[in-house]
């Protein structure tokens, strides 16, 4: 072997050596006999370096996986002998191999097993067992090989994305089924016997091998005959392991797999019950004495498995009509509830989380019962109290810097929420009463109560909204008991003063809950000022925590929108109080705004909503809107001048961002307008037109073009909706500026603007479109023809997206009944455009663009394909459009397993149908006599 190249296998080698080693590996993979050198190196232990040994196994693995069928009988025999020789060497060498080498060796063994077991090596396991006997190193390899074989045969986690991989998986699945069936017949009983011997031999003196063996049993139990494992000698041994500290976690998992195995419901109930009796008599059901949380997490998973197994049995028995057995099973389930509750309430969240499935399914059973016994009601209440307790944050939770532990708790809370929702289905009255009791008790003394208890009390009220659902948030009408309870709690929430609690979690929960139950303020509007003040002062938008300020900005906007007319008395006061929050933060050093620009967007939107939805006259609305927007326009002009003069690039970027924010804020205020409350009716057209005139000069700024154009483009989109035809005079010059020195991304974002104008104003903008049609196309073609590096993925994607946008533009023009825009561009240009559409339909493997192209073609045929169409178009139909309809689906890249491609095919068929509709029998004649014969289609098929 190339000793120099092998040096690069060491992870500490420098990059050149590593590169050389990689190239050498690729070379060996292609080579005919390199694997033999590696096989010899392994069999004769030529190398002591671990990385070289691993490398040799990799070369062998590649040979077995991809090129095994090319080998002769003698060569295949050599690979078998190499592996067995290496295995024998393992038991004699002074030091065991590193784990990563043993795992790789096991994988190669497993690949060989899959390839040869059914044909050339039926004694695979017996040969290995005869070599390893009970030698600990040999047993270790034997167990690793068993795990690798299981991984090959049972594909537990593979997701198949494409059709090809699905068919491959199907073939593999059939092969695996055959292998498992053959193993069950020929060797599984012997393997199970070997596991029993290994466990018996090593359970007291080699915990590592015992745990490995238990893992193997757990893996194989899912697909072998359960009676081989679920019998007295095995179960007794496993239960013995449950009281050995170093073995019990693996024993727990192994028992879980046994319990999880599908079987007859009556037998399953008997199996679970017998296991429970033994576990209980071993003292494992008294959780209090146990402090090993890792074991308890596994034990909780086992109890969860047993509970869910019993519930599955109960469901099957009910379905089969066996009421007597179902009742026995239900009693068995009920008997586990106290243990379930101990685990659910455990302070360790992993232990608690592992039992939630059983708990959820148990509540599902109770939901189906006609009536609940006193004990079952007590169980429901106990689960409810456990959920309430477990929802509580602990002292360690870091609110300012949330990491992995915090993220896990948030996920765990989501699981608890599902339990709460299920509790509400079983007993809504009990849930409401329990929450009310906890809520009232806590809020009476919130000043002296710890933050986590106050937070969870408000959180429970918040969660009731989803647990006891109603349509359109109408929690305060309908069912009187419920409405009264919720109303009382909401009144307590807003009058208790708890919004002043000094902890971010309580503050945020207060605002979230107020917004969720906004309908309360329609019933008791007298509380609106109190809540508005909380939003506007140090409790909300001026809180010391940026996180609270940010979330409050969003919630405040929702609150104001939902109250609509009830905000009338407070509008001017609120506008005055939020004025400083709307300051455009200039990029000057040291100025720290309270809100980020994203948060300010919500404040501007809120201000817009307050003005537009008010009962003021149009004149008053106009004044208020001008007061809101004038500071932005003035700042914009000043900042634009500064940008023109700025030299430093960082300063330019900061100024451009600030200008962009100003445009964004103005855009956001316009979201308040609707079909009913239009800009015209509010008398606000003039101020928005002023904004347009202020912002458009930014398009001619040569600096930071991308940022500035993006902002102004968005504003134009909004103004087309709000100002309608009043915006049209501004479009030509804006378009001209946006088409200057633009890149793929600029064009791609500009085209939707033109599409919006075209679709909305149609013939009104025809002269403008005719004028800018070719300049726009030239800009597009220029960018598409730019050379790009062969493997520049992002440039290729940008071009693909631009091509799609271009075709979408042509589709909008033809679909808006404005084909004259294209027709009036002169014969040469029209032809060029048509050829690009044909090219898009056939040559580019992009089904989204192909679909659009066929829509354009069928539309043009419909408009121009008749007898009175443009001169030469009929010729074009036969020479180019008809062939496109056949050539596109014949392309290798036309993948009918892809949904978008199916849609493209459908549009392609529509195009042919439209040609037939417009040209009649002449079309059929052309296909029969000219086109299809030119494709060498047999005459009988043509007919």
C-alpha cells in the first residue's frame, strides 16, 4: 500500500496528506484487486495503526456492498475466510481493538450476511459461534454483529423521498422478510439459547457484555417468536437484573420491548399482569425510595409501555365484544393509575414526560365510558393537580438566556397542554372549577407568592381558552356557568394589580391572556383604560426587558385591532403616549431606542388602525395621519442627502437601513385601510401621494441600491392597493429607475410589481406596458445570458427564479386580455418572445416554468390561432407549438412522479386541445399526415 498516502488517515495529519489519503481511498475503490491487499493486511495484522485498520475495513465494505457479484467463487471465499481469521485474531491479541473498528467490522460482517446467508453461507451464525464460544472478546464481536444484522434487516428510521428510493426500499424489504423468515426457521432458537448462556455466564462478572446482550434481545424481540423470550427462565433472569444497579436500565428497556410486541389481547393482559406482580413484589413500585433518575426514566417508559399495551388490549376486546375480558383489563389499567401518578408528578421532567402517553390514553378511555366511578373522578382530579403542578417553572429556568434545557421544558409544557385539553374533554366542569380555585387563591396573595406560582395560575386561565373551545372567542356568552367563571377570573386578573409583578414571565403571561380574552372587554369595557395603561407604561412597552417590550408591541397591536370602536375615547391620548416610541432611530452612536425597527412596525400599524377606525371626520383623520407620516418624510429627506454624501460603507449601510425602515413604517400604517375604509374615504390620499413623492427619489440613489429599491418596491405594492389609479402617474419613472443596472434578484422582485399593475388596471396601463415591454425583456435576457461558473448553485437558482418570473409576466399580460402589448412589439421581437416560451416549455427541466409556458401558449392559440389571427401564427403553431407538446413529455427529465410535472402535462394537453378547437380537422390532418409520421410513429398507432 502507499505508505505516504496512509499517513493522511490520521485526524491530526495536515490537509495535503488528508487530501492524498482521500484520493487513495477513491483509487482503491475502483481498483480490481486492492481489496485483497486490505484483506491480507487485516488477516495477518500487518498494521498496528487504528486508522489504517479502519481504512482496510472501509475498502472491504465498499467491495461487499457494491462490487461483490463481480468476484469469483474463490475471491468470495477469501473474504469470508479473512473475516473469520480476523475474528479469531481478536481473541488472541493482547489488547482489544478500538470500539470504532469493532463496529465497522460488525457492519462488514452484516453486509456479507445479507449477501450470502440465503445462498452460500447458511451457517453464518454457527460459524461465528464456533469461533467465539464464550470468550468475552469474541462474545463482544458476536453481539455487535447481531446488532448490525438487525440494523440491516429492520429499517426503523429510513424516510424514502423519491420513487426510485421507494422501489429500492420495496425490493430490500422483500429481501429482508425472506432473510428473517429463513432465520426464524433455521437459527433463531439457537441464537436465543446463546443469549441465555451469555446472560447466565456474565450477569455477575461482566456488566458491559450483559447490557450488550440485553440490547440484542430487545432489538430482536420485535420480529422473533415472543415465546422464546417471554418464558419463565428468561423473564425471571430479566427481573433479577432489575435489582442489579448496573444492569437494570438495559433490563428495563428489554422488558419494554417485550411488552411492546403485538400479540393477542388476553395473552398481553396476562403477560403484563404477571410482570407487574413480580416488579411490585420486588419493591419497584414504591418510587419514593428511588433516587436514580436515569433508571426511573427507563422505568417510567416501561410502565408507560405496560399501560398503553393494556389500553390497546382493552380497545381490541371492546371491538370484539368480549366485555368480561375488557372489564378485567380495565381493572388492570386502573390498578396502575397510582403508579402512573407517582411518575407523572416526579420532579424530574424526563420521568414525568415518559408516562404522559399512558396518562393521555387512560383519559381517552374515561371519555368513552357512560359514567365515571368515584375512584375514576378522583383519578381525573389527581391528574389535573399533577399537570398544574408540573406546568410550573423551576428556579433554574433562565428567562434571559434560554438554552437547551429551557427548550426541553417548553416542549414538555406542550405535552402537558395536550393532557389538559384531554382532561377538559373528560370533565370540563372539574377543570374549570380546579383552575378557578388555583387562580383565585394565588391572585388574592400575588404580592407574597413566588413568580412561578403566579405565572402558572395566569397560564392556566390562558390555556382554558383552547381546552374549552368556542367559536370566534365567544367565551363570555352561551353556557352561563362557564361564562361567569371566566368573567370573574378576567375581572380579577385586570383589577388585582398583578400586571405590576416584577418578573418577565408573569408580565408576559398577563398580556398574552388579556389579548386572548379580548371579548371580555366588550362585556366590561370599564377595564380598558387600566389595561391600556399597563401596555403603555413600564409594565409593557417601556419595560426594562427588551423581550417583554418586543412581545408587548405585537400584543398591543392585536389588542387595539380587536377592540376597534371601543378604543374611540382613548385614541388621541394613546397616539400622544406612543409618539416617542415611533421615533426613527438615526444611525448615530449611542442612541438606544426602546423598540427595534421590527417592533416599531407594530406600533405604526396600531397608530394607523386607531386613526382609520376612529369615528372622527375625514378632515380630522387626515390631520392625524399627516402628523404620523410627516416626521418620517422629513427624516427621510435628510437621511437621503446624508447617504449621497457618505463615504464609509458601514455608514452607507446604516443610513440605507434607516431609510428603508422609514418606508416600511409608512407602508405599515396603510394596513389599516380596508375595502370599507378606503384611503379616499378617510381623506388620506394626499398624504400617501406626498410619501410616494418623498420616497421615489431614493430609486435614483447610486448607493445601496438593493436595500433602497426593495423598500420602495414594497411601498408601491401597498399604494397600488390603497391609492389605485392615483398611483399610475408615478409608475413609469419608478420602473425606469428600477430597470437601471439591475441584477437577477432585482428583476425577479420587480416583475411581481408589474404583474400587480397589469392584473389590476389591465387596458388602462396598456400604453405604459407597450413602452416598457422590450426594455424589461432586454434587461431580463441580459441577466440570463451572463456567464456563470459551472457549479455556482446560487447563480443557477437565481436564473431559474428569474426565468419563472419572466414567464409569469408573459402569463399575466396574455391572461389580462392584453396580447396586443406583445403583438405591437414588431415581428422580430414577437418571434423572439414566442421562441423563449417554446424553449421554456421544452428545454428547461423546471416543471413550474413549463406549466406557465403551456398556459401562455394555449392562451395565445386561443387569441391568435383562428382564421383571423396574425399573419404567420398558424404556421408557428404547427412548426413549433405542436412539436413542443410532444417533445416536452418525451424528455428524460420529465418526471411524472413529481406533482408539478403532472400539472405541466395537464397544461400541455390543454394546449393541444385548444389548437384542435381553433384549427379543427386541419390539426388532426397535420398530426396524421405530417408530424407523427416524422417521429416514426407506426401507422396503426397514428390511426
